[in-house]
């Protein structure tokens, strides 16, 4: 039976760790596209095909809460509000940049009644938290913020505006590549990253790569970047503030933090469809440990894949089922967030809203999934298939 197109909703694609995307400047994008690599541009291709697709820049190293707040302002327009309670708790500015809003009319009848969200890597937990905040809001912000100051984002009741949420090899339950590192090492890695960000974030280099961590005082809007390169030691107190709490993005990719976030924040919208796209590019050796396939697109994964493919942690329930990986994320982490209702997808299964579907595992590594060193048409078609899936799903 031929399927009937149900909608033509727009899609917002969200990048992960190290992503540098939308922005007035970001000249780095002329050399490399996060979605498409050095030779392709998935978002451009999809828009040329007639799809309505947007690609925000949410900060290459920004923590998950901040990314969600940026995404809300990017969609609806206005000045980013990171929350009175949240910003006071973590000691950063409450307000961020101002956006015109790419879908200010979201929720009106027609093609903009709803929106689809697709997130890769750390974009996965970003969308898990974003959809949860859209549905249930943030009770602590409601309780601790004067009513006339409260962002609509924190009120909740907007989950019905999300038609479909799809994660692509997301760090939905973190990655053991980070989990195996002591917290001191995670903090050191984030401190090194912050040092680079603050060294360049006020200079003309901000127009080449906009790291977007204004709320932490590490960067400024590129239009205001009139100073030279900075000495990171002059900003050591700001860096320390960022790395020592839970807002350390590097720490947020750990399994322990991801489980905590899911337990405390994640919920399901009964009117939203959820899909987790997964991939593996390793194989078991004679002892059951996993080695990288020879088809990895990035040599780095030849080093990281066998590390993940051997790591266990009995106290955390990380056993040999966590060995298969894409070079960065073990397979179990790429599926539905833990404790969320889910089932494995198979051809012909009836798809229902309010439940996660773990999609069949494909032969890809972490970066080939989004176009690194692979055929451009193959990557664009992967995203086209995801967007077309939405078109045939009726409103719940």
C-alpha cells in the first residue's frame, strides 16, 4: 500500500562536540562542513531538494543545558536565557546572544505546526534534554524566578511542537572513552580546551571560528571581538569555574553523568516520535574483544576503537556488550537513553509516538555517519531518508 504524505515539517540538525556551524562569520565552514566533510554540504543539498532545514551553531564545547537554551532562542527568536536559578548555581551570566528566530511561527497551523530535530554525537543528549524541557519545563526555574521574568522554555507544555526527534550515534548514555578517565583528567582536558577558547575568543580569530561560550566569559560575539589574543592565565578563575562543576562538557560525555542527567531530567513527550540511529565499525577477535575495521575513515578511530572494545567496569554494569563501537561511542550508548521506553525497530513494525525506536545497526564510524571522507550523495541520502520518515508519520 502506498504511503500518504502527512506533513512537510521543517528540520533542525544539531551538531555535537567540536561542531562549528551557523554564524555570521565562521569562515572555517568554507573549508569543512560538520555535516558533509571537506567536499559536501548536507544542509545545502537538502534545502536544494526542497526540504526546509536549519543548522544552528550551539558552541563547540558548550555544556548541554546551555546548548538547549541557545537552541530555543535560535528557533523562537529573542535573547538567550540560561535560567536565573541555573546561572546563579554555576556562576555564569544569565543572558546570552540575541537571535532573530528561524521558526518564530512554530506552532501555527500548516507546515510550521511542528518541527523535527536530528542530532549527532553530543547533539543526541542535547536533543534528549531539549525535548524533555519542552515537555515538562524546569521546576526549579519556575519556583525560583519571578513570573514576569521566566522564559517560556522553562514552563514546559511545548512537547507537542516536536514531531520527531532522531539521534545519530549519539552519546545518549555517554561514552566509555571518557568514563575510563579519572575526573582530574577530564578536568584537565576541559581546562586545555577552555584555554584555547579564551585565548582566541576576543580576537579576530572569533570570526574564523566562533566557539560561543559568552555566558562563561570565555568568548564574545565576533562583532565585538576587537582585542588581540589573550593570556589564558588571566582568566584562570573563569576556567576553574567551568571545569569543576557538572557544566564541564568533557565530564558530561561520561556514562555516570549521562545516567544522572537521564534520571533527573529526561522524559517522553507522548506526541513525539523518537528514533536512535546506531552504527558500528568494529569486529570481535578470537577472545571477544573488539578491533577496528579497516574501513574507518579516520585513523584516530584505529586507536580509540580497540580501547573502547576492551573496557569494562563491573560496578557500572559496563560489560562485553559495550565492546562494539563506532570509534568514539559504544553501541549501547547510541540507543535510547537508559530508563526510557524503547524497542528495537524492524521493517513493518507499527511506529507509535512516546517511545524510542533503536534503529538497525549500520556499517559506519562516528564521522562517516555525517559525511567525513565518504560519498556525498550517500550522506545526503541518509539524512533524506530520516526526513522522509517524518513525512509519513501522522500527528499524534
